[in-house]
C-alpha cells in the first residue's frame, strides 16, 4: 500500500508549525513494513497536484497550511478532491480550532472552561486575564494582564481573539489515539507541563518562561480519570478521527478547565508532545502510525464543507 507523508515547510504555514526534514525521516523510518511511504511537499491547490496525490492509497496529512490557508482548508481540499487522508472531517476540525466554541461544547459534557469575556463590564480590576488568538497559533501571541489593564486598553484591542480569566494552577495535556483495532479510541495518561522556575504565571511553551514535562505527575486516581474522561469525551463530541491532544488547567480545588483542543498534533520526535506521550505509554511510533491508518480506512469521509481554493 502506497502512502504519502504530505507536508508544508514551516515557513509556508500560517503559524510556523514544527515540520522538519527530521520529522519526515523519523516517520519514514518508523513506517510499518506493510506500507510503501513517500515524502510529498504540498505544491498548491491545483487539479494537477490533486491527481498526483490520488496515485497514493492514503495521504498521511502533516500539512498545517499553505501560505494564507490553514490546516482546515488543506484537509478540506483533500476531501473535496476525493483523496483519502488522515485528518478529521472538516466540521470537526473547524470546531477544534475555534477556541470560542469550546465553552458550549464542554458545557454539554459537564467539563469546565474559563469564562469568555465579551465586554469590559465583565472584568475585575485586580484579576489576571489571558488573551489569545481565537484560531490556532501554537501557544504564540498570548497576553496576560490585569483586568484593569484590559479595561484601560479595551478600545485599542485588535484582531480575532478571545479573553478569559487566567486560571492559576497546574497544566496538563491528554492525548487520545485510535485503539488497537483502529475502530475506537484510547486515552493516554496525562502529562504535566510545569514552569522550570516555579513561577505562578506561565503557559506551555516559552512565552512566559521555560516549561518542562513530567510524564508521571503526582495525581490521584480520581483526577487522572477525570482528565482522561474529559479528553476522550471532547474528542468524540467533536467527531474527531485519528489522534488529538487536549490541554487542561487544574486549579487549587481540583476543578478542571479545558483550554485547547489540537486536532492534528505534531509528530516532531524532539519538539512535539505526542511522540513523547506515546513512548512513555509504551506505544511505538510504528504502532501509532498503523492505528491512525486503520482508523482512517474504518471511517468514510463525506464532503460537507468546501473552501474556495
């Protein structure tokens, strides 16, 4: 079976995701023996390129966008051209990338989220608030300021963003992957993202100080189960396929808050969380690739949305 690892160079994606030659070589080297893999660079939204991709039995989608188009537009273009690929259906990806919609989705599941702030009248002067892009951005362009600061600068705020209270506490990421048969899903143990310098205000990444990962965090069984159940329920509620990774905050009262859902986790062997989470859980990258492929073929993609590309 011929599969294509479809990618775009990071410089040509809207949020500069980590997709390097090292990532591609890593996946090529760990592709199960049943498959014949190739590396294919995304060229453009053209009929001729679509025909080239149709020569493969499956496109393993690592394409996080192309120039101004994001990963949802690329995945939708593949679907509309009848190309079998590993990304989730377009409606599911749209839900996952829109952080403003997470509140309603989680409310239906009984999962907490930070409150969305729509006007300065909702702000409390001394409380900290977090402002981030409504769509995508890989932990970039995050701003944390007091309510008083946002009140004073409200009229000058620009861009498509959401504003929420900053949740003090611990941060966790929970991965969901296809199960052994590829027909259902398995949720992996939470990994904690913590600040190296133990500062109270931090986010994943380096925007507010360096962070590290703990793959065996000190959590009670109840909280572990709650985080895993929330991640799995969100994955299924959004009708996501393949793998996903959901980020949470847990406050001092052990109340959990869902922050973001990543419907296409990166697979860089050194920089990305998903391969590390799988490794710690005893799941080889070959097994993950196999399960994602099985899950793709177990589901039928029906074109619903079409972007003008």
